[in-house]
């Protein structure tokens, strides 16, 4: 069981508990309370909780190392925890998760390098998409708010793989992407986010995605860059601007109208594949000046 806390609702699902509160003591108390309820449910259904397999993590600013009492045992907090295949760290940066993916991809690229001399270009492209690019397709909306350093790692691996496929060490990375008729992994993630926005707009999204994005009731189309969705009012760069609820509506604003007006989801997914976001508001796409910040 994983106890995931994010600095007032508790949810019990897939043997994971989470709670949100600005007061640390109240946060821990709620998790302990919900843990006791879960333990009683296990007992009533002839199951037994193993406290040694419980993990506890707090995401937010604090100045002490804390623990939670679960089944009369102290569960000390950890800095990161793997949950449903995604490594979540207490700073929500996902650098550990990206590092793990890049490590796997690096090994697969090395394997490709050993056999690429015996394969045609088409077969190498199949291996690239099936065993390398696919590593970045799991839960991208969760970890796409990663750092520039992680993005550089991903781009380096993608460039290395494309050079092996085409046996070309003269073209630039951008030229290789054009030759492969593809885009960077980050731009693919932006495509995934835009696709979810399309689903919400057309009432075909899942309920938990609908809960994140709220369409505006009245839209003034004659205003420049009018948003079809409510955008959270956030002030600081690191306080909400890297959340899906903020970035999703911002990305939807820059999606070309002809894509937004696609008559079906399949058509939208097909047409968006080669779209390169211009003026993307995310921190990876924006310019950064040392001592000034994002511009």
C-alpha cells in the first residue's frame, strides 16, 4: 500500500491513499485515519496488510522528516516511490522516472547498433518505433512537466537512434526529424495533451480528465486568443503553471483551428502528428535567460 500525500478529500483506490492539506499534522492524521479504515476493510475481507510493504511520501515544502503510524508501525517517508509504473518523487520533477526510461532506451539503442548493419531502413524504423519510441508513450501526461536537463537526455537518445536508422551523421537533429516524418518526444507529449483537450471539448473524455479541465460557459470569439477553457489564476512560475489544468487550456489556444474542427478523434490524431507547437507556454519550449527567468 502506498501513502501519497500532497500538501480534503481522501481516496482509496488500487491500494493507494492520498490526502491534500496545508497543515502537515492534519495531513498525516488523515492518512493514518484512512489507513485504519483500509486495514479494517482488509480484515473484514479475510486479508492482511503487510506494513513492511507500505510506503509514505510527502510532496511539498517542509523542514522535518516525518512518519505515519500504520498498523502500530512507523512508516518513514521516502523521497520517491514507484506507483503504477511511474516513479514519483517528492518534488514532482520526475527526473528519476526519466532517468530510468533513458537507461532502458540507451540499452535498446545499443542493441540496435549491433544489428543495424544487417537490417534495411524500413526494418530499423519498425524497431525504432516498437522498442525505443514506445518507452516514452506510457503515461506521458504524468511526467511531461520534467526539467530541461531530462528533455536534453531524451533528445540525445532520439537523435542517436535516428542516426543509426538512417546511417547519417551529417544532418542536424531537426533535419533527421523531418526525414523521419516525426517530431521530438516532448512535442509528441504536447500532442497527447491536445488530444485530451479535443476529447473534453467533444464530450468523449473520461470522467477524471473532465474533472481537470473546465470549459467556459460563454466564449467571446472576437477576442484575440480567447480560451475555450477556464485557465487557473496562478502568479508564480512554479506554483501551478506546470500543471495540466493550466497547461492544457494554454496548449489548446495555440492548436490551429483546422485541427480543432476535425470531425472525429481519429482524424484529429492523424492530422496532429506533424504539428509543431509555436509559442508553446511550457517551460521546455520557452526561452530561459540566466538571472532573468523564462521569457
